[in-house]
């Protein structure tokens, strides 16, 4: 890193006009980024992180948005030190994609589905570097190799839907790197990825930064990821930067209560906690609607909720005395691969391949593994949303494989599923109250709609919403609130068993902590049994009594979550655990000293 300033933001204000009021998304922020430096911007959804990056790129749509005030001084090869806000549309196009590149959060929406991956990267190269098609193709293949895409020639010809999420993200990185930008803005580039793919992409971005002396603005809600990659951190809350400093200082001695809350609410690998601390443990709203500090330290907040060895032992003894509520025996779910004019079966995808395990009443069984390992298919097969190929699914002593539609409907009163994406799980034309009430009506639970409505009010309050929300529609709620509505809907049938399929993976860490605490509270109150599916191993460790690690459709290993983390038996499990961003001070110190920064 040098002392040369690549980008300086001064007193930036960006507003959006809504039907009801003006929302100040970015409220008078200032920051500097030096050459070769990585600055992490962290905060919850709505804090202003992404709007800051879109303001830098001049991608704010007017109306309803407007950059009201400020300067964005960029050290441009074309224009020298210049205020990006004063450039014409043609001038900013020379910088956008060429000198400042951006990787967006969702690669599927950023890539054009009707063009191959190769064509899209080649187009960017030909546009900015003024080279012919043949040379652009060679450069694209070279970039695909650099971002460690398997079979680069094949991916060059592949369409976005034909490759995995991690591969799409690498294509986006290759496109962003195609012109050797001075500044790369990465907006939540690893949020929905497996820990192993995330680790690879973070390594790749570090390598590209160091090789090209490039600066990075890395936007995320996950401080664990920030610890892995950033040199400095800016913490954003309600449009303002509430704290900024070196990554070591922020982690070792956070000053602002919001920063303390973000650090505390991450699930821990080294301790078992009863509940996760939340931002509310550090700051609360007073009667005038102002946020005020609650005197607390991260260490004290965590110390107050640690599970003792005696409590862990008692919990294990309780579970081991139970008879299984669910038994899965030699379960297989295969999908045929068809070829040719008549769709002849050539082979099978063995999504679930001879899996056997039990789940005990009141237990949370964690199910982890990389994308494609079969964990979601297993969850859906258990409730026969996907039909099994072979094996037994035994619920409460009864084999449910051969039940007809009506009989299976009765079983589904007791086994519910909460899906990953709460928005697509809810009908946008139904109010949330109707969505929660509907299953009760379909299954004939309670005598009339008046009683069902009262029950819906209770369920809304149970998931920390209010009865006033009954007549609102899904789009009026945040992601965390929508997930709580889906939980309320699952609870409406008084189930005994709930399958949570990646139900918190897209949430901010602070909202995620609230939803995980809610699920644990409900389990204790109603003696629920959970299968908790996730690619985030730290979340699974917090939630689970026992854990099942899946790989290529099979069980890699199974046991108590604490034991698997402390003593993983297989190389695959060790690889998953080693890929988790931990954010401890020793690791941060070593990473910074390696970059020549003394802490």
C-alpha cells in the first residue's frame, strides 16, 4: 500500500423520494481509500452501504434518487484528480467498468441470461480495450484461469444458468478485472456462497489486489468476512458512518454500541451460547425515538449467555433417553439424466445416496455441506415434496413413504418446512394475515374464521410482530420480518417437527441473531423438533444438538456439534471448518503484519 489516495468521499448525501417522505440513505459521510488498500463497509440492510457504492459509480437512478451534496474525488488515468459528480455521462462511462469496476451481490441478475459467459466478458474487453474478437477471447480464457474456474473453455460457452453460484460470481470477478481497474467495489460478493467457495473468492480477491496494486471497497454485513480481507473498516448505521478505523482497532476495541452489537451477534465457534447477543443489548430506542447506548461490553454480553458443561451434559442425557420421532433408513433420492430424442435414461444424479439417521423429540439436528451435497433434497424428501427412490421414512413409528395424498396431508400438519427465500414463499397478493390464516382454513383447524383470526394475531405477536400487521402485504416488510411471517405460518398448524431450509442464510447477522433466538425460544416453549439445514457451519453449531455433515449425497460424519467442531474425523469436515471466517485478533494481527501494517 502507498499513501496515494485513490478515492476520497467528502460530505456525501444521497436521498430518495418516496410516496410518504424523503429518505436520506447516505447522510453526510466522508472517507478515503489509498492505493492497494481494502476498506470494508459494514452494516445492516438499509444502513446505506450499497447506496454509497452506487453513488460512487454514478448509478443512482434519478428520480427517485438524487445525490444532494458532496464530492467524490477519484484519481483517474483519463482526467487526473477529478470529482466524479461533475463528469458528463460520456466521461463517467470511460471510468465506469474501466477504472472503477463493481461486483454485485447477485451474479444471476447481473449476467445476461441470453448470452454465454464468455460473450459477456469479451464484450467488456472489446468495449474498453478496443481489441478484436480473437484477442478478447484469449484474454477472457486467461481471466477465467486466473479466477480458478474449472474447464475455462467449457464455461466460455456456457450460459449463466448452466453454472453454479460460486462459478457465476467468479465470472463476475473476471469481468470486473478485465480492464485492470484501479478500484474494485465488491457489494456483498460472498453472502449466499458456501464457506469453501467464499474462502476461495476471498483468497482470489486478495491475490488480485496484491498483484495489480488495486484498491477494494468490500461491502458486507458480516464482520467475520471483513476480518479476513479488510485493512480498514467503516461501520454504517442509518446512513451515517458511526465508526471507522483499522480492522484490528475495530475488533479489539469497538467504540460505538452498534459496532459492539454487530461483533457480539455473530455465532461463536469456541463457545456454546444459550442465545445470541443482539444490537438491542448495546443500544435501545428511548421514548423520544432516539437510539441511546446501553452500557455493555462484547465480552460481558457473551459471558452472560454461555452454556455450562453441566447444562451440556444434562441436555445430552435428556436426548439419549428419548425414542426417535423420525427415523430415516437407507434413503435414496435419484434423479434420471435423459438424453436423445426419446429421453432415454443414461444415468442418475444421486442427490441422496443411502442415508440413515434418527431425530429425537425436542432435538435440533443440523444438516451441513456445500451446495449440491443433497441436504435440501433430503429435507424435501422427508416430507415427500420430492418422492424417494428407495428407503424408509418413519415418523412417530409409522412408515409414510406409501401414504396417499389425503393421508400425507394429515402428516404435513405435524411436519412443516420454512424455505430459504421468504419472499417467494409468500403470495404477494395476499396480506400476511391471510397467508398465516390460510393453512388453518385448508386443514379445518378451529371452528370459524373469527377464531382463526384471533390465533393469527397471537402468532404475529409470538414472532415479535404485531396484530396491526395483519392487513399488510409481504413487500411492506424487511427480509427478517418476512422470515418471521413464514415462521408464524409454519406454526399455524401446531406442528411437532419443523425443517428449516437455509432459512437465515440471506439475513443480516443482527437480524439472523434475532430469528435464531426466536426459533430456539419456540423450541423450548412448544418442544419443537428441528432439522436445521444451512451451509453456514457457525450458525448450525449454535442451533444444533447433533450435526450431520453431507457430501455428494452421503453422510460424511455425524455426532454432537461441539465434538465435530473440536475433533472433526474426516478431511472434508476439516476443510469446511477451516474455511469459516473466525475474525479472532491473532489472525487479524498476522494478516496485517504480512501486509506490512504494524498493529
